[in-house]
C-alpha cells in the first residue's frame, strides 16, 4: 500500500513505562517486545515526512471515585496515574518536540481529546496505528478512527498485547470490520 506522507500520521498508542517497562504496574512483555518495531516505523515515517502522534494514557487519581458503572482502576488496578513515572514514554522512543502528544483518560484516543481536530486541521486521512495493548487501546482507537472517516491501518508487528491470542483477535476483528492490518514491509510512502 502506498501512502502520501502529507496525509498520513503514525499514531503510537500508549508506549509508556506503566505498560512497557518491567517495573510498570501493567507491564506486559508483549508491549516491551514491540518497542523496536514501533521505533523503526516512526523513523521511516518521519523521514518520509509523515506526521507523528503519540498518545499518553493518564488517569487523575480521583478519576473513578464517582463512577456509576465502569472503573478502570477496579478492572486493572491503579495505573499510569497523573504525575507518576508510569505516564512517561519509554526511554527508547524518539519523541521529538514537533511530534503531537495526545493525553487521554480512557481506551479511545479520540474520546474527549483534541485528536480528531488536530488530524483534520493537518489534512490527515490515513493513520498507521501501532502501540499497546492490541485488544484494548489500539483496537478502540482504530475503530474510533474509522467511525470518524479516517482510514486506520494497524501495523501487525508493531502492536503489543498481554497474550498472543488477544492480539490475533484484535487484528482479525479490525481487518474484518473496519480497517487494514499490514506489516511494515507492506507500507510504502510516495517518495520511497
């Protein structure tokens, strides 16, 4: 698939210490395992001139105190609490000042954030989605992108998961319902 870098963004989902570092409260070896693939994808897209977006999952300490139904802390335990080391991106990522960072408080990076407005204002139509976790934040962000008429393309080897079965479910579901699932080698930029 050939993409125009001027209308393409790489969306790196939640590659943070809380998920990717062995000391993180929701550490997953599968998340750490894709750091190099994410970094390689970002480097190639950056060289081509694509936009780079990083999402950062951040929870205010009192976010779920008055929750009627869904409490992420009850489901997962306290994680990536605002102001903690867990919210920081893993050191090996090449996050630059010109990259756009979206802070989110739930699985979907579009929900109550400025992501849609940012992408639209910059003429972005195609999203290369990578990061973690495949069946949680990656899947919800990709499906939300499709519902907003962006084309989500999930990059298979650059997506982390707790279990391989979770990843395969998410990729199969995305390919069947709303997007493309490709390998990095299957993606080219117009000037490549």
